[in-house]
C-alpha cells in the first residue's frame, strides 16, 4: 500500500512520500466553520489510498451491527452533515457527535452542494480512524458520468490546478468503484442506495459481485442496487423510463425479495422525500433523504434514522435552514437545531404499536404509528380521526404507549395547507389498509395508491435523477385569482431566504450535457428524466434556444409578458417543457391539448399564455416539423402559396405551410427532389451501394434539425470519427509528427489572419479588400523572410563568436610565448647559481644570504617569478574563454536555422490543409474575404459530423410525402402585384424513359395565381438570372436594387466529386477519410481527399478550390485513370479500374450553377440578411419571399441552414397571410406602428372553445415517396 501511495504522490511532483498528519486532518473536520477547508493534493491522495485498503476488506455487502444511525443522500451539504452529527452529541457532550454514534451512509456524498470535497474527506478520515463506526456504501452519484455533470468535477477543477485536479478526480472515482453496494444491518434490515433487483435470489448474490465496479451498468444487479425505484400500482419489474436506466419494482417484487433474502425491511436513499422519509408496501421499504432544501425552489426536509440496540427505529427530521454552525460543537443562537421532545423519548418494543381505534400486533419492523381501517369506515372519516388524534396537544391517547418517534413537531393538518402539497388522496375503492404517519406531513403510503407527480421547479437547479416519489395533492395553494406569476414570485422569495452559499454553480454546462446525450455508451438516458433541468436544458439546446433566457425574437413577441424575473422563469419553463416534449418524441405532433396536459400547476393557470407560447414555437418551426403523426386536423384556409424549388428549404417551408392550413404548390425543375442533396446508387451493384453527389454530411449534432428528420424516417446514421491519415504524392503515409506540426502551423496562420483582421484592423491592401488566400501567402512569405532574417542574425552572431575565438587564441599564443621566455630566463639564473655556488633552491639561498652583491639578482629573480605567475593566470583565463567560445560555437552550429521556413514537402502538407479549407468554403481562398469569411463560426452547431448510410436524399425525399409537387416545372417569371402573385413556368412532358426526357424539348407553358411566392432558387440561379435572363427567372417588377446588389456581391462557389464503386473495399474500412498531398499549389485541391462511406465499397474523390474546374477541362476517362493511379500508389491492393463511376459538374448544372455560398472580398454577412428579406408589392404587402442556405446568415452553406430558412419563411408567410396567434394584438400593433409597418390580422385567442383531441392521422411511410430519377445528365457516367 505504501509503495502504491508513494507512486500516487510522485504523480504530483513530490520528491518523497509526504507525511500527512491525519490527527490534524481529522481535527479540521471536527471543527466546523462557514468556510471551505484548504486541502493539498498529497493529503487527499494519501487519504484515498488508505481508505481504499480498508474498504477492500469489507466486501460488497457489509454487515453493520445495532445500534446505528442511517444517513441518506448528503450531496455536498457539509453544514447539514454536521447538523446530523450534532444530534448525537447529546450522548456525550464531551465528544463530537461524529464520535458518539455508529453511522451507515447510503451514498450520494458529492454533487449539487457547495462542499462535496469537505463531505467526502470528512467521511473518509473518519473511516480511517473508526472503520467499525463509519460504514460508507455507494450511490449513483459515485460515478464519473454523473458527478462530472452535477458539480463534483467542477468543484475539484475550481479548487486545484491542472494536472492535479484531473488526477484527484480520477483517484476519487477509482475509490468509489471499490465502495460496497449494500449493507445488512443487524442481520434483519437490508440497506442500499437504489433498490432491489430481479437478479438477487440470496444475499450471496450481492457478496459475489467483484470490485472494482467502474461501470455499474455492466452488471444488472449492481445497476439496480444503485438506480432502482419503487412504483405504486405495479407488479414485478419494469424498465424505468424516468431515469433511462434500471427498473421500477412493485410491492409483489419487494415482498418476494424480502422473503427470499429473509430480511424484515429494506432501507434506501436515492429519491428526494419532501419530508425526508417515505414508506412503501406496508413499511417494508423506507426511503430516507438527508439533504434539506435539496431543490432550491422547494424546502424539502432531511431525515436520519436512529436504530437502537434492540432494533427500534426513530426518525429525526432536519428542517431547511440557512444558518451555519459557529465554532467547535456549538450552534449560533438562531440555528435550527433538533431538540428531542421529552414526551416521546420513551420507545416501545418492536411488537408494540399504536392503533386507532383498535390495536393489532405488528409482525414486521414497525415505524411510528400504524392505523388500521375498520370494516365499514369511510376513508374520509379515518383521515379525520388521524388529524384529530394528532391535534390533541400532539400527545397520543393515554391508553396507548408513547409513540416510537423522537418528536411530532406539527399536526398533519398543517401540512395540507402548504403551498406545495405532499399528501395522498384517499382511494374510495381501497380495502382495509394501514396508514403510516410520520411527524409532519408524513406519507400515508399504505392507505391508498396514487400516481407520481413532479412538483419541483424545473427552472431551478433541481434534481439529477434523485426525483421524488411525490403524492397527488389534497389541495393546491395557488392564489385564488389564478395569478401564477405572483405564486412563482412568492415561491422564489421563500427559496432565496435560505439558500446555502456556493462558490460556483453546479449546473451542467452545455458541453457536458451534450456529451452525455450523444455518448452512445452512456449508462443513463438523461433525456428521459422528467423532473430534471438537464433534460430541459438539452431540449432547449436541441432547438437552438438558450435555456435560461429569451432570444431577441422572443422578447419582441412576449415583451408584454416578461416583465420581471418571476414571469421570465414562468415563460422559460413553459417554453422549455414544450420543447422537451417535442425532442423526446418527434414522431407525434405536440398539440395544444398535449401541452396543457404536461404543463404542471401553477404554470398552466394562464391558458392564454400557454397557447401563445405553443403557437409561437409551432409557427417558427421549433416544434412540429418534418413528417410526424398529426393529433389535430389541418385547417383549410383560402390562401395559396407557390414554393419554387423542392430542395431542403422548399420542402421544409411547404410542409409547414400546409400544416398551417394554406394551399401549397411546389414547382421543381428537376425530375427529383432534394436540389443539391442527391444520392447516386451503383447500377451494377444492384443498387445497394450509394454515395452522395452533393451534400453528404449532417454537420454538427447539437441542435441540428436534420437529426430529428432522420429519427422520423428511421435513417441509419454513421458518426464521422475524424481520423484522416495523409499520404504523400509518392503514396507514402505522412509521418504523424510531421502532420501534427504542419497542422499546428496551419492553425497558427489562421489565428494570425484573425489577428490581422480583428485586432490590427488591416482588411485592405492598396485600396482593395484582402482575401484569405492572399493574406495566407503574405504570412507564409513573412515567415520565410523571418527565417532568412534569423539565418542572417545567426551568421552575424556566429561570425562574432569566431572572431572572438580567434582573438582569444592569438592572445593566448602571445602569453604562452612570454611564459616560455620568462621560464627560460629563470632556468638560466638557477643554472648559473647551481654551477657557481651549488645552490639547488635559489629562493632559500637569497633569503639566507647577507651578501649585498646578491640583492640585484634576488630582485630580478622574484620579479620574473611573479610575472610568470601572472602570465600563467592570464593564460588559464584565456584558455577557459577559449573553451567556452568553442562550446558556444559548437552549440550555435547545432542550432543553425533552417534554410527555408517550409521545404517543398512541408508546403505540400500545408497545401492539403488549405485545400480542405477551400472545400469547406466551396471556392478558392483567394475568393473569400479575410474579414468576414468566418462570420458564422460563433453559430456553428457543435458536435461531430454524421452521414446517412443510405444517402442524405433519404432524409430530404421523405419530406415530400403528401405534398403537391410539380416536377420538371421550370419557372420563367414571377410577377408580384398588390393583390397577389403570378408564377409562370414551363412544364416538360412526362417521358417514358430518362433518355427521352433528356432529349425532349417539348414544354407546356402554364401559370399559377397565388397570394405569395417563396423562392428557394440557389444563389447561382439568381446570379444567372441577372446576367442571362433567358436562362433564369425574371422578376416583374425587378428586384429592389439592394437585393440585386447582395446577389452580385455574395459569392457562389464550385465543388465536384468523382464517385468510384468497387467490388470490395481494399482500404481500412474503419477509417472514414484519407487525405492526399498534391505536388503543386495550383493543384492542391485535386483528389486531395477520399471519403469512404461507411460499410460500402465506395470512394468519393474530392475536387476543391481551383481544381474544381478540372472536371470540365479533361474527359471523364482521363480523370478516372488519373484517380486510379493515385489510389494504386496509396493502396497496394487497388484494382485496375472501378466497376462504375460518377463525375459531378455542379457548376455546369443548369438548375444550380455551383455548390454553395461564400463571402468574397468586399462583401459582408449582411448580404445574407438582405437576401432573406421579402419583397413587397406597391401596397407594402410582402409577396415574394426567399429561402435557402444563401439566406441564412447564421448557418450558410449547410443543409440544416437551408432547412431552417424554410421554416423561418413559413412562419413569416403565415404571419402575413393568417395572422399571429402568438401575439398580444395591442402590444404587437403598437410595435408595428412604431416600426412603420401596416396593421395585421390577428387571430383571436380569447374564445372559449373547448379544445378536443381529434383522431390521430396514420403515419405515412417514406417508401411512398416516388424516386423516378437518381441522376442527371451532368452527373452521369
């Protein structure tokens, strides 16, 4: 253990195992103040390591003796944990309460509360010191997928820096995986966090579960012990749709499990009880919840069970409070502390009970009062007698022994008058049944059967699966005048009076919510939780609306309603709840009747507001779009709309307008639906293999309406994994490290472009607007210049060092010569005295000589010796300098800058990323504006991309069901007048075969009169109409100059594909895309990418940027041969040729003239807004509307952008033609008058017609959509 502990500590950078003072650590948790405690990562790691060794020994099922206090969910409420301890401090005032009692905690120690870390550390250190007095079992929040969302992860990240925070978080969850899952108390009571399981037959089944259990869902038994819930009126076990995981179990299942396991009762946590406790199945099951005010908007109580040594149970209530503990084991004077009532401190044995009006022995574990209904007694009289008995001075009748409760604080009657009801209605048909009453509004769970209802405010940070088994109300205390806003205001005020302080919000972020929802391996379906704000958050996010605020569009509509915080909360809850209903089941219409059934009181008190919100969401396509089962009949209105184009935007608008009751006619020039969404099926392969010739991805999964359409059509989707190995021109894979380095440089260039545009405000060069491509080239050249400057600086510094080294060497040489000369002179003098006087040590000789004749030689000798010493020191200094200079030169030569910033191979790799950017924009980088090219990035839908396995056309074609579509109808002219519109078109005669249709020029001219026209023609056609009216559409009168200018300024690019079909795949099918580098800048977009549709022998080669025009410069056989040569270089098993191929030429398509829009230099994002504006007739009435991806500023160049623009225009047309059922007529007319707009017709919502549910319309399957053609002449073999 110590070795492992030391290893863990070293991960935090410690040089040696720290000595953690556990005594000090424990004392810090005995003394509670109002602040968070300070921890070090080392001491927490030490704590976790020691506890892990202890709980490993305990087993999955721990045996806990009597007496014991059983504590339910704490959820980071550290103050309430100490309140619980203080209750038991009366046993020994000299000791803290935590040391005066044996405790069993039922899990859910973390999340939600502000001090999860304090709670878990407090319990862990007590577990180390007193392992037989503190027992900890696991809750469902002791799992990373849950506590990552609900606050524990956020708390750790906020209190520790990386990487310690991540290591601590992993260490905690690893510890949780070893926690026991259940406890057997006194051999008679089985305790767990969740509930029972159909998989448990004996207690050994629990004991046999092997730990660690990192993923409880892999074991049905473990999952049920953490997640299962009881349900009234249920037999056996059924899946739990509320949580999306585990099961509900009924009374019969509970009785059977208790009998099989030979236990008297089961105690669990997991569910919020309004009064802290709840009973089920004649007191065979007790739910305990110990976190008061768990929901900020509702003051639920907490409770703790106290089981004596004889097995008698007492219940201690914890009222919500905002007061904190003060000092060591003391409360402040105003602290709401539990005080035992001396009238009820006496306990009775387990065989004794109090009955009204007659006694009956209790064979199982009795708790509190047991009341049996005598034959012939009405439920109402029994309820009255219960209330009366509890009102007599709160003392039971004298003939009965004292209750087994510690205290009865208030009569049951008081509770029935609370704002939030908790009582059960009495079922008149029920037979003799016992009623259990626990102090203060206790559930009468054994007397009746009633359904679950959730009353927590979903707008508060409430619930995460700990939903409440709530009872049907006896009465609802909403203000008599029905003012729900006033009720919400008072409720929020009460909640705000006692909310505990939090350092950071524990609400789930959008990123984490989306991660859980989109994670296919997630253990829970959070979207199914009806009492949790997470599902509401996801619903709002899925509809691209903010969860906790109104959009500007909503404010313009509901400005008369949303006037303060309480009314805003009410509006948001109603709106989000409606969205949740649609997101949960998009197969069925969300009708007004359905909405009124799902909006709980008091939010449904203002039916007019609910209708307005529902009408608004329906009108603008936030709900009820696509192909779904209608629950209401379609109204028939005498208004006609012509939709030009059967692409994504046209079909979206047509379906929505038809649902509004308008007559809709769709004119489509092609013989097929979809527009630029087109799937091609291989003829030779039997039609099984297919590929998308146009749009091929659903880009972004969060809030994408195409995912809803896919679910309605049951389309198989494949998630793009993002891997894309890149191959060199030679066919060799690019080194991964080189790839990462080039990609980093590419991203740095993009950031530099943004900095130049946004920070430096440089958007022009010599009077012309800069393009992104030109700026990229400038930056690359600047990096080349910088590289050469670095080389120049390097050589200058190197030259200086070389000169310094040469100078040092010359100086050293001179010094050495001087040293040699001096040394020679000294040796000669010593030799002279040695020969003449036989002197061996000349220095000693001079010191002892008294002859004056030797003084001159002595002075000369000494001076030469001193000079030699100085020269030696100087030489040593020069030598060291020389060595240093040599080392510096060596190091400097090793750091010689590269000759160029990017060599040819690196530039080719960079060009791949540039080609990919050109693919994303649909044109060359020289054609897009530096300043505005990415103006839609902030609105981009998050998440990965997905593709439709059977082609994206299956989703779009499905939208044409039951619509009046005239195919092969080419619109030539649109005339709009004050009284309506006229659309002229040419209808091609229906041919028996495709070849006949292509050769046929026979057309019938026709016209349609309508009230409005929706033009969804691609931008390429609008541009063509300006330059070549005969090939396009003529508007009469001409379009306004500002719209013409926007059409001219906005760009429309080109992108083409070569689809290759093979007998079988010869590539790694687990990879969805393969990149390829080109040899030159101009050809970088040629075959730069090969997409591999999932599970099909198909490759889609891309031509992007300037290379998109290659398809018109060379023949198809040459392009196919060139492509196969490239593939053979990349894949050794590539065949000689494909079995079939298809080449697109979108820029030559007479009905498209390109791929999608972009912002060229000189244009801005406002061009999209101008194109989206309708055109008015002379009388000021809008007649011609525009939709398509080129009209959606937030989501341009995407299929979902086109689809959303269709929904947008459908709502706008309906507003103009049939009024605004969502608006306040007076308020809206005032706003329109201020804006200079004419008055509009408004549907009266004040009628008193009763809303009835009409018979459902059977769903029409997508197979009914005829697909006559899968290709066009420009896209043929």
